[in-house]
C-alpha cells in the first residue's frame, strides 16, 4: 500500500474459480484504490497519485 489510509480499509470477498488478477481488480474497486503492477509487486495506491 502506498497510502496509509488505504491500509485502514476493510473489505471481505468470497470468490471462487476466478483469476488472481480479477480478484485484485475487484479488491481495488471495492476499496477505492488504484491498482498497478510492478516487476515484483502489486501496488494499491490512492487514485490520481
């Protein structure tokens, strides 16, 4: 998490048989975060940052 406020949010998901990339996209959407990928990391950040 690149934004401390995002780490305070709680989201519960119950998903089956979907790709990890879709689960991460859902999580970003539900938490109001921007999702990006680095070579070795998945980054959730504040939108617009």
